[in-house]
């Protein structure tokens, strides 16, 4: 779980549901904000990061799925759960395909919902800093399927913003960014989030060797080269995040 008090955003045009959920979550120790509609929720999203967003599907103006897509664009690390009284298979499939984590039916099973919130906030938080948007989207999907929450930054300015808002388990840093090189970003990470483990990524192995040698001397935890060996990358991510290796568990009776 993150070092900060986990932040939850509840978005529902039903004031009673909003109030009940906020009271329950606050009693459990979460920092909770609420919004009655999509535009109001986006104002809050732009002000600070949230670990989890609970989104009503059927709302006037902007439905929950449209809101989720916009939250994902602005705050990719927010885990979103859609809650709906109109949970058709088509609706659920569309939401899950877009990247929403879970779709729950109304009336809400509070026990199940609270268990999912706890599970979401305990997912290790990873930051990917790379200016290749397609690669970032692919890594987002890959790491989310692995059980990580994933924030994205495409240059050092965005990385600086992300570092001010969260604490990360692992940070992946591309060595070539449009406004700086990876060495500068690595040092910014070490200053802003010194407990984070770091992986430097690059597709320019030979010309980057002197820089890599310097970064390794400064404490970079790992180097991964593009195109990635996906199993190796995932194993290294799990190792640095402190995720137990299931294959190494004792299976003897």
C-alpha cells in the first residue's frame, strides 16, 4: 500500500448513495471525496491523484464509462470500479475492455465492494517514464494484467508532477526523453522518491553504455533493453516490487 492515506473518489448522482459510501470509507481510514457528475469529478482528478474511483455508470451528461476513459487519460494509475444498475454483459465487456478493473451491480454489496477497494489500494504502484505513447499503453496493459497500478509520464516535467503526488514501488525510466536524458530523471527520482526501485530502459545499447555504467554506479537497480524480453522484464519487476515468485514456493505436501 502507498505510504500516504489512500484516496478514494466516489462519483454518483444519487446523493444518499454517495453519502453512505463516503461515510463507510472514511470510517475505514480512507481519504474520501465525492462528486455528483463527471465534470465535477474531473475537476477533483485534476487537483490530486486518487488510488481508486468508484463510478456510477448511469449519470446525466457524462456516463461512467466516458468518465472512466477520461480519468484513465489524466490519471492512468487510478483503479476504477464501475457500479451500475444496468449491468448488461455488453456494458461490462465494454468497460473491462477499456481498462476498468471491475464492474459491480446495484444494489451494492458493500462487503464485496470494500474488499475490492482494499485489494486495489494494495496493488503495487509503478511509474513508466517514456515518450513512446504506444509502448506506454502496451506496458500499462501488461502491468495491469500482472496486478500493478501503473502511472505514466512522457517527459521529465510529467514525471516531476507524478513524483509529487505518489510514492512508487518501481519506476521505469527511458534513457532518451524529449526534454532531458534518463540520467537527469533518475537523479530527480532519487531525490523525490528515494525508496523507489529503478529500471532504466533503452533501445540504444552500444551508444548508451557509458551512461549506463555511470547510472549503475549511482544505484540503478536494473537495465532492460528494447525490444523487451517480456518474461524477463516481468520477473525483474516482480523482484524489485517484492512480489513472491509463485514458482519458487514450496509445493510439497
